[in-house]
C-alpha cells in the first residue's frame, strides 16, 4: 500500500461491531477466561487495543517491525535511552531540539551516559567523535531551528562500520517525506505531538524499530516506566494520521510561497529552509526525502522588529510547538532553546533576531498577509 492509503487504513483494525473508526477502549484492565485462557490484553500500561492500532499504523508508515506509543516525544526518548548503560557514549546532532538537549545534559548524564554534540552534517566530525565506548548516533534532520540537513544513509554507513545504533528523530519530515529505516537507521523517534497528531490538541511520542530484540526489550522498559499513550490520545493520533498526507502537502506548498515572500522582504536578512538550493545538506535531502517539509526559520534586522512582530501578528499565533493545522511562530532563543547556554546559542545562530515558523494549512495568501502586516 502507498503511504496515503496506510494513513487512512493503516492499522486495518477490524471491530466485531463493524465500527469503521477504531473504538476508544477506555479500560485499565481486561478480563481473562481462565488461567489457561489468558486474554491478549491484560492491563493498559502494557497494551491497549486502541494504542495497538496506532502503533501498528505508525510501524507500517515507517516500514518498521514494531512501534511503541508514549505519552510524549520526550517520554519516548527517555525510555529508549534506558537501553544504554553508564559510560556508554552517544554522538548527537548539536543543533538538537532543546528538550532533548536538556534530557541528555541532565537526566542521561546523571545516569552516567556521555555525549558528544557535533554537526552531524559533517561526516568527518561524526567519524572523529567515535570512541571505543560509543554506542549510538542520535540525528535530527532537518535540525531545529537552523534547518541543517544530515544524510541518513551516509551516517548509517558509518554506524554500520562501527557497529553503532543509528537513531533518527523524524518529527519534522514524518514518514510521509522521509523513511529513515529504509536508509539504514535502526530506530526512528517521533514527537507525535507535532505533524502526526497534527492538530495542536494532544501530546504523543513514538519509537519505531527494525530489530525485534531491541523492540521487545524497549517494550519491557516502557511497561516498567509507564509513560504510555492513553486510549483517547491514541484515537486522536489515529484520527490525525488519516490526513497526514494532505496536511504535509498543503503546509509544504504554503511554506514554499512563504519562503519566496520572506526572501524579498526588506527586514528579513536570512531565510533557513531545507528546500532552498543553497541550504546545508540540500543535495542529501533531495536524494533521501520526497519533500522538504514546512518548517522555516528566518532572521530579521533587529530585536525590535521581533518584539513588534510577535505583538502584531493576528492570525499567526506566537506559541511553542509545530506541525499543526494552525501556523505558529516561535522565538527559539527564549522558548524552545531557552535552556541552551547563550554562548552556544550565539555560535549556532539562535540569536534574538531569529524566528521560527511552523507553517499550517491555511490559505498561503492569508499567512503572507499576516506576516506582511506584522513585519511592518
Ligand atoms: C517537540 C519535539 C520533541 C519532544 O516531543 P514532546 O512531544 O514535546 O515531548 C522531540 N523532538 C523534536 C524534533 C520535537 O520537535
């Protein structure tokens, strides 16, 4: 089946009642017939039919053998990292989602894990960072907020040579545009809160696996920690994923128009978008993905312009998060990356003139009109 069809029919859930929409199994526990007749489901921390339906849909979309759904993206990453032991070393993309950096620098480090944050678009740097304790490479592409693209297949080759686990956070492109497991990654991570859910109304996270042992082991950790996705939220995800293809196409179409508008605006100094030919990693994303997504960052002429614009926007909401039907604008230096030390932020270009736009599925003309009046 093609991706659009998997989005709609993915789980192929068949309900005895004939219900077309997967029911919300709002039950904590499940009755067994006898000691020798234990039900497939027993307790919802371990598994739940509504959650299973969304897990098999996302596993299907990413071409994995299994997927686990979590209450948030960070819960998914936290559980995944419980597979590592003290002194294990992980190489991670330096321009990473702020919450992942906070997790790695606080809890993971306290648990004895060691990290090297490097520009993973630079393969020599990746290779040079490998030590005898290195166990994994954690890649985000395109990055947040600087939209730097790393080549999944090239890093997968390095990972394979050194027997490392390649983990890809695929939140920005989603399986609709990029399937990292097909390019050699071992695990895909998602914040389902973003494009997969797609409506800015629920939090969720996913891990998708290619290897059964790793999936089974992580399921035990997940059951032990208990950060699982609730039945109702699982249903919202199933509902959201049905229109993933339509939403990704529309928001990308809008993004291209907005990039063209921003490039000609006198107060806009730089535009960062993975689909720009002079963008870092353009040739790689062109080869590996079927789209560039709808995340844009741009630098304006002054902090004063930032302040005024964030007050002036009418339809565009000044709010954290991304990937929903509504266009959102964020100020990374203070919001998503507020916990990253200023010196480091400046080095990476996350300054007080940078704004990040998550383009929604409204009519592009209306988004551009609001940007225009806001930047006046
Ligand atoms: C939001 C986000 C996360 C964290 O997900 P939550 O659902 O907010 O916990 C991880 N990675 C990326 C790229 C994100 O955008």
